[in-house]
């Protein structure tokens, strides 16, 4: 999982976003070459800020895709929902760019380039989404995950991971503390998800360390559940989750002295710089 903009994204979803941004850029470059020719298109891209204009269009498309939740893992697998939202993305992006070109015409790519590039983007994004989902949901490309635990968290993780093949995680087993030591080798997991209700005295630390030394990823079930669903598993929340959570911070930061540095130095050294009439002097004692 990759944390971005205070949200978790699977690596495949992040790759999808980057690839779609590249597709939008390539589509408008192809449109420019098709209408202007290779030489004129090269001149437009390099000397008329054409590449910057295309990057702006690409950013507008990807922003609309993000805000229509088309990178949400719960929506990616629903093809009908993806198609409906993608149509709304295209309409919204077209409207926003039209408004931008109206108020700032120098950013316009040219009517023919924009329309042809827009059509290419619509075709390429829909085809790429279909191809991406078909490839990413293949079992051979999924990581084998083993769940350690038999409580509510373990059951919730098994259901969530089983219904979201786009995450690239395939649950190969669910074991308890007693059967984990004897059956973990036969499962051959790529990752072990710890979903025990109480870790004290039931966590096979030595076995997990040996697995991690072999390259197996050890994941906390509560953190994975939050990353996948965006929800905190309150029924199994431990104090350690609050302790190590990156989102837990003081609501009001401690007050700092924001006075200028010179003023602080003058205040600190006020007794040394005080006028002579404010200092208390002690007369030396003279022997009689």
C-alpha cells in the first residue's frame, strides 16, 4: 500500500493512475502529430508551450478521475459503475477545460487537436481499464496471503480480500495459533497477516521471524483492514494501534515564543543591560 493525500492506495491502483496520465499525454501528442504533421507538431510542443498545455489537460483528466472515485478499489471491479463514472469524468473534464480556455485562451491547444485528443482519450481510457482489470485479476499475478487468527478481524479480512481481486491478494488459508506452526510451510505464503485478537502469549514470534528472514511479508491485520476499506476495526482496536498511528497528533500544538530573535535576546539579557540606577550594588566590607 502507498499512502498518498492521507489515503492508502494499492500499488496496482497507483500504477493505474500513472499509466492513465501517460495515456492522456500520448493521446494528445498523437492528435497533434496527426493534424499538424511531425515537424509542425514538434515545433508546437517545444516552442509554443504545447507540451505544458498537454500536461495541464492530463492533470485535469486525472483529477476528475480521482474525484469521481475511479481509483477506489471497491468500484474498480464493477464494470458498469466504472463505465458510468468514466462518462461523467469525460464530460466534467471537457467542461472545466472549456471554461479554462474561455478565460485564458493562450492555453488552448487548438480546436482540432483538442477534439481529436479528447476522442482518443475516451477510447484509450476505456480500453486500458478493461485490459488492466483483466490482467490484474489473474491468480498468477496475485500474492499468496495467509491469515493468522480466527476472530472477527480475520473473518472480515478474508471477506474483503476475497471480494476484491483487483488488490492482487489471494487468501490461501486461515490458521489459528495452534495449527500455524505445523501448516504454514504447506501454504507457501508470500505474506502473513496477523489478525489475532490478543497477541500476548499467542503470537509465534520465532516462526514469524524465520518467515520474514525468507522474504515473507508480515502485516498487521488492523492496518491492512484500514488501508483496504478506509475503516478502523473498532472491535479489535488495541492501544498499540493508537500509539503507532501516523494520524494521531495533538489538536493544538504547544505554544512557541514567536517574538523576533533580537527581542528574545534582549529579554534574556535584560539584567546585564539594565540601567545603573536599577542595579543593586553591595559595598565591599572593609576590615577595621
